[in-house]
C-alpha cells in the first residue's frame, strides 16, 4: 500500500528564517512521481514541483529547493529566507500505481507553515 | 484564460437530499479527478476519469456518483447515502502528456443543514 507521511503538522518561524518541510513516502512501484502543492487560505491547491523516481537531482527555483533521496524515501522541501506570503498548508503527494498519477495521487496530511513578521 | 472552474463555492445540503457539484475545465485535459478534504487532513480520491464515458472509483467512492459525458465536464453527485458529506471538495485535471501533473480548481465547500 502507498503512504505519504508529513510528520510536521505545524511549523512556525519568523520571517527570513529558512525552513524545511519533510516528506517520507512508501511505494512498491519502481517508477513513480512525487509532487509538492501549496494550499493558501483560499483553498485552491497550487502546483509547485513534480519529480520522477529516476531523477534524484536536487532542484532550486528561486527561494524554493527540493531534496529527493531515494535511499531514504524522502522528498524534502526547503524555503530560504521565508516570507509572510509563504504561509500556507503544503502537501506532498505520490502517484498511485504505475500510472504516473493518471489514476490519482496519494497525499500526505499536510504541514501548516506559519511565517511570523 | 485556461483553467478549472468549480461551482458553487458553497453548497448546503438537507438531510436525504442529493446535490451535484460542478467541475469544468478548458485545458483540453483528458483526465479529471475528484478529491475530498476534511479539516486537518490530506486529500482523498473519490473518483477519477481518464477518458470520456469512463470513470473509476477511488478510495472513498461510497455515497458518491459521477458522469463524464463531455471532455470538459466531470460533475460529482453527493447522494443521500453519504452520511458525512461535510467537507471541502476539489476537482483536478491532467493531460495525458506532460507527466500527468494535476491542476486543481478553487473547490466547493459542502455543508449539511
């Protein structure tokens, strides 16, 4: 069975601090995709990144970076120099079966990130 | 603008009533999905459809029904058999190309009177 664990229910930091959101996954598939989504208070999920299981390169996009480690089944997300606008709930997700996500995603329970001014 | 629309934003259901949530996309995506989100929880898959006139049950399909008569539309009906329907419902779509990243609509919040 697939599972995504986001052990941090809530994180609160002061603006400009760096923060890392953890994601650990379980799957028996050899090919799979991992995702991060942001859910601001409005409720809509905003896509941040997609990574396939063959690509373990870390990725950086502005203040955001992602560390994918297959050996520990982790796909962690770091925000550098956090800003108040980063406050949201962040979800990690895993593609179901070998469909690459075409048959839905398995989500973690999310991490509520609070950036205090 | 291309995107996914869901209506209504808020929906109230009386006991024993069926209600239908609308989801429309103009992204020309083949696949569409319905998820349910409860407070403090992640999203759980209700139904998905990879092609017109075909759909599959997700993890929590009981008490729900869907149809996919058009590529652009994937309405979700919450039936009276769903005993705990109060939740936030999110619709998503993805292309068969582009690695199947799912893009989400703004959601519908369903409340029981």
